[in-house]
C-alpha cells in the first residue's frame, strides 16, 4: 500500500460522524424572573403573640408566625428535598440562609437574613436568634411573609386587661412594690382580615372571651413610632356582634 493510501486510511479512521442537532439540543433559554412557587397564606392559628413591652397604660405586642408552621409551608411549597437552610455568624449576629432548589441552576438559590431587631419579651433570647433569623429568611421566599410584614400593635388598658406584678418587700412589715406589668391572660389570634392582594389589614385577637381588634389602615399622630398603629376599630369584622 502506498504512503498516500495509508495516510488516507488513518484520517478516515480518526474521523467521527457528525451528530445531528437532535442529539445535541440547544440549552434551555433562561428567562427572568425565574418561576418559584408561592407559599400559602398564614392561618390565624399559626400566629403567635409576643409581648414587646407592657405598662399600666398599654401593651405593645408583635405577631410572629410559628416556626413549625413556616417549616411546614416550606415543605408544602418546595418539597422536603427542595429547600435547605444554614446558619452562620456575621457582624456579631446569627444569620440564617434559606435556599430553594432551582433546576435551571442545578443548585440552591440562597436568601439570608438575621432576626428582626426590636425589643421582645422572650424567655430564651438565644433561641430567638435562631428562630427569628429562620423566620426572616423564609419570609424572603414568601413563607410567613404576610405576618412578618405587620408592625407592632399597641392596645390601651381599656382594650386589654393588665395586671401589676408585685415584688415582696425586704421588710415583712412593708407592703409589696410594683415590679412591672403583665397581661391578665394571654392574647391569641382569632381572625385575620386581608386586602385583595392578600396582605393583612386587620386582626381580631382574643383575651379569654374578650375580643380585641386592630385595624391597620390608620395611624394616629401620637408619640409612638410612625409605623406603630394604635387604631381600635370595632366594626372591622362585620360578622361579629
């Protein structure tokens, strides 16, 4: 066999057949914004009432979604294997990163948050750093965001029952002193009123059998922070007597 023939034979054996476009489909085009499922709304029984401060004249509370309920929302929306979380310290605070898996990325997209700032009467502040950062990060994905967006709620002493907390005097002959104030009984969330877009505009709470209503459409011109609503709107829930 001649040298030219041998060369042609080698080049022929090295050649690979040309593959069609069907065997090598083009990558899927990425269009923004990327779709992500929307978690459901928070139910009234999934909302906790946390006291910020209590005095003889009023009590200020904040509504927070139950962390266990938010966990269930994430499972319902993204699947148990479709989301993840992580914790880390930065800037002297504990942060939580909640990631949702996206097939186009073939990875988890992470959103990070620290616990919301503010004074809360919580028995375990360290646990709140963990739970608070988890709630804040999940809210960035929509889980519990409707409740997390609410401002603190202030109720006057004529709306809720407030009792003094007495401290025994060192001298047995002296009367006890007032060390602080607390609610006579706990507040629980009974109903949530929503606007057409789903955000919460009214809350009906219960203190025992007593109904306490907050309406978020108006803010008074008092001395409190501008985002602190002090409205008491008795006709908010028309179905109630």
